[in-house]
């Protein structure tokens, strides 16, 4: 079962989606009054999509299907980053991303109240989860699965995604649309904020034991070497997937990652519950 819902605050509305088994009675939530019993799940997995993605993410859907085939006491929650999908904002800032993630965590903790909270994040979503933990000095998750985390997000946009003409437009104070299904409006301030918030120079080693990375050697956006270096420097376990591209378009390679993450999250057929 899946359900769309919104989280409201005085400053923003976050478009969310939840996969779960059974009846659920939580609809739109006002985060300023997010209290009450609500349904309780033993285990919640928060999924964070990548740049220019949205809450109807294919990997999130596949992961949720696998989870709910085995565990009816577990839910998966995903939401749109600012300026993504049907979010009401046109642009994006790292501050807003941090606020969205914090608000969704508040909703999960106050309304769903899981005994176990884990995360699965892809590309830019992985960068934002790592930044959140580093910025706040606290890890709200028991375990974190990262697929091709964009630890060099500044380089991804300036070297792989944006054209020289678009970079010049940004440098001159303009904005440029970038993305796939929906274009995200980018500004020079956002690009500079990515440069100023370089995850690769931060120490994430205190959280290494709860993380696992899956990275393809043929990733055309996030360089394998950058992710491998980041993982080694911080002592994070990494699964190398030969010849996998950024989107893991080969179903067999995606299946391998899903199985690896299910096992790491104690959700596989052989995991103890």
C-alpha cells in the first residue's frame, strides 16, 4: 500500500509518500502540532532521492516492494527535496534541504515512532544525509545505505551536468534550469554553497560502522575514485559494482544493490527480526 501526504509548517509544505502494509490514518501533518499516538511501525526506512528526482523514485518503489513482501511492520518514507517533483519552491538551497530533512525526521519520530530508523539515499540525497549528520553532530539513523553518494556534488554539477554557457550565466547572476522530469532552478549562490560544504574534507569516521556504500565503476556522474577515496578515508564499508553506471540501469546490478541493502538493514529473508 502507498499513500501520498503533505507535511506543513509556517515556511513550507513537503510532499511525501509512504509505503506500508495495512491501514494508516495519518494524512496531512502540521509540523508545529505533530503530536499524538498515530500508527507505530517497528522499522522505518527513510529514502532520499537524488538531484532532479522526486518521491516517485523507481529504486524506492523496488526497495519498498521487497520490504513489504517480508515485513508488514516496516514502512518506507520518501519526500521531495526543495524545488524537486511537485514541490512548491522553484529553486533550491542547502538550508532548505536541511530543514526539509529535519522536518521529515520529526514527523517519523513523533508520528510513526519506530523502534528502528534507517536510511537509504542516492546520489545528491546521499550528500545531503552526510551533510546533515556532519552539520548537526548527531546521527538519527541506526544504519545508512548509500548508492553512488555525490560526495563531490560541486564537481558533479560544474564538470558533468552544467554547460560552460550555463556556468557563465550563473557567474553573471542569472539562474539556469537543470534536471530531467522537472527542471530545478540553480543559482550561483547554490553552486557556491556546494563548494563551501565539501563533504570529502569532513570527518565522518565516527559514523562509519553504520554506513554501507554501493558504487559503480562506470558511474558517469559521480567518479568511482572520489567515492572510493571518501569511503577509505572514513573507514566506510563499500561494495564495488563493476561496470554499473550512475542510475544502475542494468536490472541485475540494481538487484545486487537492493539485496545488499536489504541484508545490511536486517530486512532480507535470512535476517533476524
